[in-house]
C-alpha cells in the first residue's frame, strides 16, 4: 500500500504527515509506504487543489483538512481489504 501526503510544508501538512506515520507505525505493517509530496507540479498532476491531502493507492481520501487518526486508520483498513 502506498500513502501519499500532499502539502507544501505548512504546519497542518506536517501534522497530517506525522499522524499518518503514527497510524502506520501502530499498525505494524511493513507493506505500507508513506511519501510526502511537496512539489506543486506533482500536486496539480494528481488533481490536488487544497492541502493537506491524503491519497491511498491513488485514491484521494482527504483534502483541505487534518484528518483524525481514526479516519486515517479506517481508510487504511478499508484499502487493505479485498
């Protein structure tokens, strides 16, 4: 599973990235990668117009807000089930 956190590096983007990493660590999965995307061209190419944004396996899960750890966990669980 690939999780991308989009944001230019503002406090809310950093907080989102940290929350995603904390949830992934708590799940103890080594099959989940977390990537921080700060490049504006990449954001535009992905259709991200509002940050922070969370994308899991190419599906936009959240834009323009800092999601809760519970939300992030639920997204990961839903994306893990076939």
